[in-house]
C-alpha cells in the first residue's frame, strides 16, 4: 500500500492558448489518506472544480501527475483503468442536472449497480433499494422521477448512485450549494456516517461552515494556487494568509465574528 | 431617518392561491401576517416552497404574472390597500416607492443593454429626465462600483456576479424607494462578495432610510444584518420577532431550523434534522401545518385551522399553541 490513497503532484491545468490562455490550476499538490475527509475551499473561478475533475479522472492535467494507490491515474488517453475506475466516484454540484429526468431514482441507481456488479435486474434493484434506504429514501420515493423529488432527495439519489460502485474515495463538488439548510443537515449527517464506515471524502465547497463541520484538513485555493493548507481547526482558529483571513471574516454569524475582530485589529 | 416603529407596509391575513379552470384553486399562502416599519431591515426565512417568494411578489404586485391571486386579506402600504390595487396604481408604486432586487444576479440585468442604458431606463421612470448621465454615475458610486466610466459602457456579461448584483441594486435605488425587496440577493455568490453586498445594503438603509426586506434561507446571514425576522413554514408565518427575541425561539419549527445550522454545530457532532419534508401545496393537514414534523405535537394541534400568531403586532409572536411544552425539545 502506498502512503497516500490519492495524491496530486504539481498539477497544472491550462485551457486555450495564446492570448486566450487560462491557467485554471497552477502547480497544486494534494494528498488524501485512507478514511480521511479533506476539503478544498475557494471562490468561484478559483479552479477548485477543475482540480476535482482532474482528481476524478475527467480532465487530464496539462502538467503534473495524479496517483491512486501509488499508480499513475492517467495512462495515455485513458484514466482510472481496471479496478481503480470504480473506487473513485463523484457527486456533482447540481442535482437537477446530474440525474436522468426519464429514470426513477431506483432505475438510475440500479443501472449503476448493474454496470459495476454485472448482476441481473432483480438483484441490482434490491441492492439499489438498499442503497437508497441507507440514504434515507423510502421505496415510495425511490420509484419517483427526479422532478417529483425535492432538491435534497435528488442529491441523496446522486450520492446513492455514486456509492453503488463501492468506492473508497468520494469526490463531492459543492454537494450542498443547491439545497436547503435542513436538507443540507441531512446530507452532512449521511457523509459523516460514510466516513465512519471508512470512506475517504474530498469535499469541494465555497461554504466554509460545511468545510469546518466535515473535514479534518483543508486546502485554501485562490486563482488556481493553494495559498494555505493544513488542519481545518487550526486554519479556522489561526489563519496565516491574508486571503484566508478575509474568507473567514466574510462568514455570516458567529463563525465570522472572531475572524472579523482579528482582521480589524491589524 | 423616517419615524421608527411606524408600519410602512402591513401584511394582514393574506391568502394567495392559484386559480385553475377545472380543478379547485390551489392555496399556496394562508395566514401570512407581519409588518415592516419605516427604515427597518426585516428578514424572511423558510424552506423552499414555504411561500417566501410569493409574499415578495405580493409586495411588488407581480403575483398575477405567475398565475397567482390574492384571495383575501390586506396589504397596506402607507395607508393604501394594495391587495385590490389596479394596474395603474401599481405603475406608480412598483420601481418607484417599492424597489426590487431579484434572486438571480447572473440573469438579472438585460444582456443586450449596456449598464448605462439600464440605468437610464430606471432613471427615466422617476419622471425627471434631466442630467441622467450624471445621476447614473452617482448611482454606481453609491453601490461602490469603481471605474464608473468604463462600467457604464460595458454589457452585463463583462461583469462579475457581484458587480451585476450591484448594478441591479443601483437600478432599484434609482427612484429612492421607501421599501427595497431583495429576494435571496446573494444566492450563488461567494461569501466574500456576499458580505460586501450585505455591507452595502446596511449602508443604504442607514444613509437613505430605506426599509429593506431580505429573503434568505441562511439564518446566520439574517441574524447578522436584520432587525427583525419573519419565519415562514408551509405558507404561514409561524414566528415573528426581533433577532434578539428569536435567540429564544417560541416555535418548534424555528427551534428545529436553528438546530440544523452548521455554523453553531460542533464539527463532527450529529446535526439535528427536521423530520420529513415540508407539506406540499395542496396536501396541508388540518390544524397546525408543522404538526406532522413536530416533536412536541399534541392531539389538539391536528384539529381546525392553522393557528393564528399569538401576541400583539410588533412584539415577539408565535403560532404555536403549546409554547409551554417547548422546554422539552
């Protein structure tokens, strides 16, 4: 076993060329240990989604490499070959767009189960129901189509579908930004349960409250660069970089108060 | 500053429905009751589908565009009942005494008009067509946009989300409204931009004395910037009070909302979630609509109509008929 489950080494991603060249991610390195929850936080346009896509095997880096269990992820034009393919799964930002509107929650999850386990219809449906139940979706709701479900329920169907492959790493790109506060609490409780079961989670978010609640380590990203990284609690209590201080001071409510006081003192 | 503690707009027992040709009218808001005083900043919170946006639309008179209708109740703005107001009356109010900042900052401004053209349109509305260019610049200064001359010539797509929302606020302020309604003005924007927009709203309130209604489902945000809070659940106002009063909520729904807040939770501790989903429109149960999800529900909660707010207007009001049991939560 390699020391790190997932590792990014000096990753850069560039789009376009010449005058339209955009460096979305610049020389970022990141590590994830087995069973660990880590966070990537930053503003829109800071490159955190691009980095998540690179980690998920959806976007080849221009420079640098990604390793999963010590093996390079991108080989030639392929990524995550063989067993590694199913071990890293992604939950997308928008539950309205990431589910097929024609399929019921049950069918969407059962389809994924069939692809990964190569089982027959009945078996895959049973396992899909079990997964959905674990996500707090009863059979009655499982046979509904996405438009009949609430945003929170849809996002939980997406998580169930990602889990159908029995992954070891779950990449969640802003999973709570499109849903209500109470639905968000439900989803976060689920994630906590998954962590207890030994899953590793990479949480990408601009919501510092969610990051503080769920992750142990955090990478703060600005304009494609990691400006600060470390233990979440330490970064929240004692940020070093000006940008992190500003970010913390912008949180509404009690969380931001201490940070604002510190910022005003200087 | 205008006289404080005098209601600018009063929402009284408003019932909103969507009439349908063959099916019975769908009631989406029933028993909405609250006041907004001159120069006050009031937050409206609730889950999606609780009727926040519908109430907003009643206050700017655009309910009918979405097929909605005020079935009963009164909306009194400076002594005038707007629930029965004609289009002509609305034309003199909307965008003049009452300004509106819509939810989607990114889609808000007209994509084919320059910022200058949009502001000109808003300023013509005042009836005073002199010095429009100078006044446009003043407005952009007011909402703290730098490089005013460049921005005037730009199109919305050339601006960031925060800038676009500032332009929308500038348009709404063109006529110096007495009431500004902001429907989730920072949803989809970054926290740093959000705090800038909130500072701007606070400043507008204190310099221009504008009353501001802030609709949001972020309780932490409302706690920080508002004077009073209106909590809505399934089309009814369930609790109204000052931010200070709501620190000790008197309705089980508000208590539940507070306990699902991650900003107060200890990292890694279990978050308390609200049982089930909010009842869908058209599937409301008898009695209190929160009863099915409530942890202190009693047998008399599930009979009759949804309870009225208890307490005088302007004080801490709650629609829970069993506040004596709240200690058990």
